[in-house]
C-alpha cells in the first residue's frame, strides 16, 4: 500500500515528485538479449544456414537504415499490428537476402520476429527496476507509452516491469502512435492525472519529447548509447539513476 502522496512534503528539502512518470520502452527500459545479431544467427543455424556473427553484425546498419526510411516515410504503421509486424519482418528478410538466403528469407525473418516476442530475448537495463521502485515508493504513478506491437504487455510482465506499471499504452493496441498528442493524453487519462502533473522519459526527440511537450507534459531524453543528436532544450540523462536530479531541477 502506498503511504505517501506524490508532489507533497512537509519538509522543503524533500524532493517534490510529479504525480506520474511515463516511459518509452525500447532503448529506455529494455534492450535485446543477447542482441539482434546473435538471435538472427541462432535462427539461421537452426535452419541449417551457418553465418558468423561478425558478418551479421556488419549488416546491421543496413537493417537500421531500412527501418529509419520506413519510419520517415510513414510512421503510422505503429498503429497497426499487421503493418508493424510487416516492417520488422521486412527488415530481417532484407538481412537474410544480404546473407545470401533468398528462398527462405521471409520464413526466417518471421522466426526472428517471433523470437523478439519472448521475454527471454530482452533484458531491462540495470537501473530500470530500482528507478521504478523508487518512484512507486514515493507514491508516483508509473506508465508506459510505446510505439510497439501488441506483444508488449507480455514482454513487460515477463521482465518484472509490468507489475510496476499503473498503465501500459501500446500504439498497436490503441490505434495511436507517438508523437500524436492523443496517445499521451490517453495515458494521462488512464492514470487520472493532468498532463502538467506528468513527466515522460524516452530516447527519441521527435516521438517522445515533441509529443509529450505538445500536451503540456515535462519530458526528459535518455541517451543509453551516447549517440543522440543535440536535443535542443530537452533535458538529457545517461541513466535513470539521474532522473531525480532532473525532477528536482
């Protein structure tokens, strides 16, 4: 049972938390395990196609470029379960073909996609569960707002994150995607808080910062890999261990 109220304190020296904190998922809360190249290699080996990890890894920029091109062209695919899966299968099929596997490319790509629907192939970053526990211990509501397919809730449950969330808002499940302001408003409505009383944490300036601030939420960008371009005025952290410092700023 929660015993404290968010954002209130009789001692001015105690940190004043927002009423709620929302999180993106990929590159914010979880990462692929043991990594995309390793999972692809295992799927290929099981099908009798031996490819070394170094070769697969060298093709990952091509896969990333495929996704970014599709995302820039029309990011609404995240609102559809079918379209979202088609994009990811398309990425892995391209990878298979570049590895010289053509006839089975689509089948093997679907197997890779299926693997990433299993919690065993993801891990929460080390700072995630402690951060969520600190927030909940302070009486703060927590939620996920993510561009993801409908397997998301099962993944979060399997990783110990779901039980620490008061709401999970998944794009493919609700037919809305970040940065559409409506998905942020929906999350706030499910939490029963006003956007101005909520902070959002994510790794993408366009999807997370622009979308959240458009409805009056505070927003923070997290840079897990030291690769984010200049976020302008967006507060930037490297780890969720630094989140309270931003909250108190």
